[in-house]
C-alpha cells in the first residue's frame, strides 16, 4: 500500500449498456478492459467516476460510508454528461458484490478499501462530438489504502489563483475526467513556481475549491465555505464535516468568501484552514500564496479544530463513535 491508488484488487464488477439495455453485472478481471480506439470516451470525454470507502470495524464487520450519496452523485454525473442512465440499486449491488468478494482484504483503520465506480461512453463513433454515446461501460474498481497522513505536522501550501478556473463553470459539480486534466497545467505551474501543493481556484476572487478537494476556513467557532452551486464539486466529506460541526455547536456559514476576507481572517492567530475529501477527510492548510506573497494561516501549524473534526468523522467511520446520522451501511 505504498502510493494511494496504485494497488488494485484483481477483479471488479462490470456492466455494459447497449441498445438492448444494461447487461447483468459480472465479476471480471480488473487488469484490462477492451475498447474500440474510436470509443466516445477517448475522444469526447464521456466519463465520470466516484470515490467512497469501506471500513473494517473491530467486530470484523465491513461498513460503507454514505454510499447512497456517492451513488446519487454518480447518477447525476452520468445525466449531466448524457451517458446512459445508471440505476441506483444495480450500482449499489455492484459495489456490495465486489467488496464482499474482497472483504478479507479491507484494511483495518486507519486504512480502508477505496471504491472507484467508473462510467464511460464506449460507442465507436468519432462523428459524435455533439451527440451522446449510445453504449457505455460501468465498473467498480477496488484499491486498498493505508493512512493518508504519514505523521508529523505537515500543512499544505496553496496558491490562490483568480485568473484560471478548475473547469468550465457548468461542469463543476460533475465528477468527470476532463475536469482534472483541465486543472493540471495551473497546478504544475504552481508547483514549479512557488512550491505550492495545490491550487485554490478563486475565479474572479471568489474562493472555490482545489483540483480535487473542497476548502473550509475555520475562524474560532465559525466554519466558512462556499455555498453549493453548480460551479464546484459537492463533497460528501464537506457535508459530513459541516454536519458534525453543527452538532458540536459551531456556526456553519455557507456563503461566498472573497480572497480579501480569506487573507484578512487567515492572518488572525487561531484561524485554521483545511481541504476536505474522501481520501484525507481533512488536510490542514498552513500557507496561502497570493500575488507572490506568502500568508500563514493562523500559526501555520495543524489546527486543533481541524484535528477534532477529522477525529470525529474518523471515529464514526471506524465504529468508535455512535453513527447518529445513519451514515454507515454494513456489508
Ligand atoms: C471528489 C472531489 C471532492 C471531494 O468530494 P468527497 O465526496 O468529499 O470525496 C471535492 N472536489 C473535487 C473537485 C472532487 O473531485
């Protein structure tokens, strides 16, 4: 389990869609798929994916975290990309079946089994730049993952970028391949020029999200993060952290946050910032880089509230705290 996402279970569940509808899902080898070189996905990016986790509890049970949310988002992504309609029950069964097959391989906390449902347009039709694929393939890959945090107090450096967008505004809430390729050049440039870990996209000065995680600012008892709209990805972790913060009596402000306000608040001692996503839950941000200047967030170290919120979510995922919101479903 060296690098996140490089180890795969040897089999996956797979279903295909064509003019006769969806095939019965099958368990097949995960080492390759066969595609026509003219497949729609390879030319016109008809592709979306999901990322969720299954956790092993001390009693030996295997538990999925908020699987219904990821399935809903996969259905929505497929719709917004004009891919064939995905059925929630079928996708859920595909996830359950493949995790059941590899239940013995689900790592114990802080590890987990990362689940990657993927939906791609497979029709061989290079004339369809402006038409939907009539054929597709849906599969569920598994990748066991270890502890995201290697220990120590490492915080992220983010470059605030107001002149580039992560992706087209109407594609923000779609978990689709092209969006990540689209964000890559700004990220590579930020790494090379200011040794940033990630770019925090702030189109027109409005603080949005990074290439693959949502952004949260924690100022005392208040959490500030952008209100949901179609320009960015609606993270399940974001929603879960905000729910736990409300449970703890924190004030949750879902609203626009300008670069100006962000830097002003970040300069205060005690302010924290974090990135949220399934892989890391919450990753602390220590430095914001803007117009060639570095701004520490609070004291630049991992914040207390960040750790507390991450622990609260991990405790539920790991079966160490009561699942008051019904987020877990057992295998
Ligand atoms: C997946 C993703 C997130 C985080 O979503 P989670 O459901 O919390 O994992 C945030 N932003 C982008 C762009 C993403 O792709």
